C-alpha cells in the first residue's frame, strides 16, 4: 500500500498505512466481525500478518517478537471476547516492560453502551493493563492516535498500549496524511553534581554490588566496564538475564527467591547497591525491611514511579540506563580500585554454595540435567523462551546466557502458557535464529495450539517439553508448606504429547533415560524443521536454593532439610 498526501481512503486503510509508515513489518492476530474492515486491505499491505489460533497466543507472540527484536509488537483482535482475550498478554507486557500495540475492533458507535453483540468495554477493562489506551470515535483522529500509541509503547519505560476502533470508524473515509514526526523523549543526562556523588559513594564502598534488571539490557557493555574498573560483582534479575555474559567472572547470576546463593547473599551483605533498571521486585527482596540492610542504594530507572517505591535510595536518578551509566563510567577513576577480599568472598560463594542434581545413568531424568544438556547442545546464540514454574527457574539458574534478548519469559505476571506463542513471535522477528521453547507439561496444555501457527506460518521452532506430570512449582509448595497434601496439582499421564505434536505438523520423540535424552537432543539440534522432544523427568525434584516468601534473604535454603521452623511461612 503506497499512498500520496490527501488521498481519500477508509479508516481501515489509514490504520494500515500509518503502521507501514511507522515501520511495522509484522503483526499478529485473528479476524472477527468488528475488525473485518481491517483484514480486507491487509491482503494488499506490506505488513505480514501471523494468524494465531487464539488471541492470548497472538498477544504473547507480539511480546516474543518485541522481546527478541527490540521493536514494538503489534497485535489485532476483534471486539468482545477477542479483545478480552488480550488482557493477559497486555498485563504481562505491562509488568515486564514490553512494547506492544494492541488494535481492537469495536461495535459501531451508534450502539456503544447497549451491550450489543460482542461488545466489551475494553478501554475500561484494560485501563490498568496498559500505559494508555484510546477509543477512536472520530475518523480524523485515527492516524495521529495510532502513531501516538505506537510511539508511546516504546518510549520511556516500554509497555503496552491499546487503540479501540468501532467498525463504522474503520469503514469511514478519511484523507490520508502521515502523522507528525515523533517528539524527542530522550531523558536528559544526570547533572555533574549527582554523578560526583555516585562516584564518591562507589569509591567509598567496600562491598559494592551491581544489581541489574531488565531495564538495563541495552547497557551491558558499560556495566561490564564499570564492574571491571572498580571491581564490582554483578547480579542479574530474572528479567535482566543476558544483559551481561554469564561467562564473565564478575557475574554471580540471578538473586532472590530461587536465585543463586552467591547472588542473593552478595546483595544481602553489600554496603552499596548500584541498582539499574530494576524495580526491587518482591521475588528478589523477600522481606523488604530486611533486604540489604547495610547497603546504601543508588537507583537508576527510566520510570520515576519506581524510584523509592519499595526502597528509598540515597541517590535516585531518573534516566536511560545507558546514558546514566555512561556518565558514571566517565566519572570513575581509571585505575581499578582493589576489592580483593570482597571479590574473593563472592567468588568462593559462587564456586562452593551450589546445589547438585545427582543425575545417574540408571536413574530417572533430572530436569536440571536436561536443561544443562540442552544448553550445551544449542549454544548461546539460541533464543530461549520459557513457561512459568520450576523449569523457568532452572533455566534462569543454569543456562549460560551470553547476550540480551535471548531469554524470553513471563517474569512479573508469571503467565503459564507464555513459552510456545512467545517462541513463535521470536521466530517471526529473527527467522535466521534458532528458537527453543522450553515448557512444562502444565504450561504446554494451555497454549499448545500455537504449534499449528508455527507450522502454518513457516516459523519452525524447537520445543523441549519437560514433563513431570504436575504443576511442579505448586506441588513443591504443597509439599513444603501444606503437609504434603496434593490438591488439584497432579496432571497424571496427560494427553499423548507426541501424537498431539505430530497432529500439528511437528516431528516428535520421547526421552525417559539419559541415553534417549542425549540422542533426542542431538536430533533436535540437527532438525531444521519444527521438532518436539518430550522429556519424562523425575516428578519429585524441587527448585533450590529457595528463600521462603515473605522471609529474609539471610535465610537461603539449599534444600528441604534447611526449612526447619520457618516452614509455616506459606504466604504466596
């Protein structure tokens, strides 16, 4: 679609033309009555439409596309249930700061508010699940609103936006003109006095820690330079994994509830936290009143609402992580400050305070061993998506991430079913990259229909299905905190996963032993097309280390024997 200034077109054509003008190449969605006017000119558009099998899947595909590429993901749904099915991915994107633009069809303006067929007040419904949303009832406002929503999704702290368009507005005629250029929203660099204070605090510390979240993915190289210059260990949150390479000796891994002992304890013993692009999530802090009690906090974040929300910092800086860290790096002395005792201590923790799965060649498959073997076989260039639960924690603990945007998971909302559609979206964004979806059997049963989308759209992904016959993390909590009483958590044998995958066009194999798993992983790596491996794993395995919810990070439990008297703390 290529139009000249002043051409009269429909609102639907103007919507697509605006998206093309903004550089959108791919979008995800499903058709339906209220959005049909958009789907007809889509046949003539340069934009590729990925036809998902469920709107929630389409939303997670847009998230996966955005997370893997760094560009805004676009998803389209019809009115009523089509729109409400987007609520979960929109909330997921909001909590994980993922740029997504949702466009929903709506009933005609003259029947709005009458509970017409497939009407839902999606603007009201998603008010708390988006950065901002609009309902466009004036066709003349359509182009500017679409452009504003698209740009807002990726500006500042990224997140989702939504534009709801009644069917008669899509059918109305408008004169096409391109939206005005985007305003410069770059946050200014911090002033020299603030940088001097930060550098002075770093220089005076003896046990500093760089606490790196998902908002710092674009600043990894500067983080490494600061760490090397000053001698600061680095911890990366669940959303920050890959910001710096795990192979770097200063990297301690993920802290928090199921974080590594070295990462959690380094924060807890620190006297200075340089927190960048992180929101002090409860899964990291545990009891916030007992979190890093001796640490001065320097908090850098693009979102002013995060500064002081959980922990009041000694120095709070609102700004882009890369710009702020660049200014800090420039202000630090060139000679590396000695922190030998501190670095030796955290290195000792990193080496010695680890858990062991104890895989035997004649025993049941340990899920931790499976993930280690997958990491060895697929390598650091593979984009990995995860569902939510035990397998998610094991991946974050054990996978040696080397680059940003190679780890896709649902962090804040904890959305089961995220992995498969997110992997499809990532493959659409990065067709030349290998994409591996590691999923649990509970998560897989929620969105596995999107395997059909992967095949139909020519987006081959590899799936590692870690089958323990249950909702593993829920079962772990029931065992630890509810006297071992298992309620509605065991899935049993489940469906025939191989038959299900094959019916949707995947090659599929099952592994129950280490030999079978080794052979299956080799086949998965060698197979360019869609491929699924079901790993039947030990259902008794639990995720360790663990900090009990609401407890102090001083009590890092390395196994169930450490629970003792604190097992009564069972709040979620």
